[in-house]
C-alpha cells in the first residue's frame, strides 16, 4: 500500500495551520464585531481565544490518543459511539460545505464597497466561478497560487496594523496603551459573548492540521503541540490586530459594517493604501475560499465513496482531471445562498456547526477519561475532566449566544442530520458507514 512521506516538522505544520485560518479575516469581520460588542472587539477575541484554547487542549488530547485523520468525526466515534460520531461529522460537514459561501460573501462585500456601481451579486458569482474552475483543474494549480497569495495577505495585515499604530501616535488625544478597546461603550458581558460567538469564525481550521498526521514526524507529539501553538498564535494575532484597529477607529459607526475595514484603511493610509488593503483582503478571501472549497469537496467525496452520501454524484472523480467535480459543483451551488444572506448570519450559521463539533470533542475527552481504569490523580482530573468541561461549557455558551436565525438554521441542519442518520441506519438498527480518510480522499 502506498504511504505518504513523513516530511513535516512542527514549524511546517504550525505554518500550515496559521495559513489555513487566514489571519486577515480579523479585518474582514471587524465592523460586524464592533457593532455587536459596541466597540469592544478585542474583548470578544480574548473571550473567543480562551474558549478555543480549552477546546484546542481537547483536540490535542484526542490527536495524541488517536493519531488518525478525520478530526472530530474520528475522535467522537472512537471514544463515545458510532452514531454520535456521525453527528459530529455532520456538524463538521456544515462548516466545510457553507464556509466557502461565507468567505466569498465577505470578499464580495468589500469589492462592492470599492465599486458600488457593480452589484454585490456579480462579485459573489465571480468568486464562485473562478475558484470552482481552478479546483476542477486540480490542486497542483491551486497550491501554486496559494503560496504566493498567502504571502501577500500577511504583508498587508502587517502594514494595516503598523499604519493603525502610526495613526494613533500622530494624535496626541489617543494613547497607545488603553483599556478602552476592551471596554467599548460600557462593558456588557452578554454583548461581548455575542461578539465572541462570531469572532470564533476566525479560528475555524485550527484543527485542520490533524489531516497531516501521515505526513508529520512523530505525529503523536507534533500534532497536539501544533494544534495548541496554532490556537495561541492565532489568538494573539487576532487580539493585537483588533486592539490596534479599535484604537484607530473607536467609533462603532460605519458606512457599511460588512466592509468597515475598507473605511478604516482610507482613514489611516489614504487612497493608495485603500487599494493595497483591498488587494490583500481579496487575495486572502480568494485563497481561503480556494482551500475551503477544495477541502469541502474532498470531504464530500470521501462520504460519497463510502456510501454516507450519494455515490453517483459525490463519490466519483473526473477521468480527465482526477478531481471530485460533482462535489465541487455542489459547493458552488450551495454558495449561491450568499446572494440571499448577509455576512453576520452566514458566519454565525457556520459557527453553530463548529461549536457543536467542538462540544462533542470536549465531551469525548471526558468520556474517554471516565472509561479508563487507571488511577485518577489531580493532574489527570485537571487535564481530562476540568479543562474539557470548561471547553464544553464555553462552546455551549457561545452557541446559545449566536443570533436567533443562525440558531434556527443550525438546529434545522441538526434535525436533517438526525433524520438522515435514522434512514441510513435503518432506525438505528445498524452502524452508519465508516468514513475512510486516506491519501486519496
């Protein structure tokens, strides 16, 4: 049997994870979070970071115990049971399937702000068509494009933060060090948590490195460490960036909250930097959407190939390109929902699936610990009970902090998954088909 080569170090895996998270997204959603939290965006990112760190600890524990691909699906299935594992996989599918839609919607919102004469729907369709064509041709082309575009967005993010600091230093009335960005217009915990529920969108993908298990040196040590480092580094980037931007623009009023960073870029850098920023953000959204659609299509291909989803549509590869064209086209069709949704609802809806998967992974650590006959010392209780319990409670709190429409859509997706599982297992009389995650998926 052909095997992937173990060539990735800890640094390489961490770099992959940070790139997958697309750090520039902190600018893409800044206006929305500023409105929700009333000017306390950094506080929302601190709350989100704390919740994600506890959840990352659980992912790290499970990655060490089960060094296999499949992430939440595999962890829950192996530690609790097959049916709940399917629900975890169904929640992850919501993220993968609808994430490209949200990414392209954010990019389209910024392009519409720059070119108001062109309808936003036109930009959405352009994103869908171009990225779908690249993914149909194959990952070799997509990877080549991604490497260059990722560097561009990191440089633009760094320039944005530097200009924010320069802008604040140029105004004697604005101190560089202040608690005001964390307090906003009066600290309100419920608003901060509502903002954190949306801010967690920026962390999506911190667990994606678990798919590199077969290509990593000492995966049982490297993958857990990488997951924690990615979460901590990502959280630091988001908090520092949000702090600097909030200092430069403490107001919560924007011409368009969906594209607020475009307005801030003009204030701190003038028209020239607006163009540079727009290029960087669109590059980031394009790169992220390309990767998200590729990942989603391969997950659906794996599910189609193994009989979990319709095999004829999703479980086959193109004879010419060797890519899952059917799954790629399904992603493109689903993304058309962006024509009817706004950024807040689309990101919140996706976060519902993420929070459900995160909660189940935290629960899987607790269940696995409870089933072990070994002595339970204070350290084990802390690592395998208290930390995952805090992660579970935090993700459930974030879930109920989402807006009402997102919760309704998420619950509808969950009910649909339950009905499909009932049909798939003949009323729970047999096990659901098991997904095989390998190099071909």
